[in-house]
C-alpha cells in the first residue's frame, strides 16, 4: 500500500501537466493570430512605402528631365 501516494502524486502531476499544456496551446494560438495580423499590417505599410518611393523616384526623374529640356530650349 505504499505505492498509493506515489500513484496519486503521479496522477495529480499529470493533471497539472495537461492543464499547463492546454493554457500554453491557447497562448500559442493567440500569438499566431496576432503575428498574422502584424504581418499583414507591416506588409500593407511596406507596400505603401514602396509605392511612395517609386512615385518620388518618378517625380525626381521628371523634374531633372524638365530641367534639361528647359536648359536646351533656352540656348
């Protein structure tokens, strides 16, 4: 009968382990959802930043071309 406390302790330990694993799984799911939202937001902002950079590059190129045309027509 000396094994009964060991079995009870083992069963309690297993229950605690299962509860901890369930909580950890829930936290991992929340983290995965949050990570997905953050990745989507960062991707959208990066797309806007790339578009702005491209527009700025085109505006600078057009301005230099216009300056070259103005310079050639003045002479």
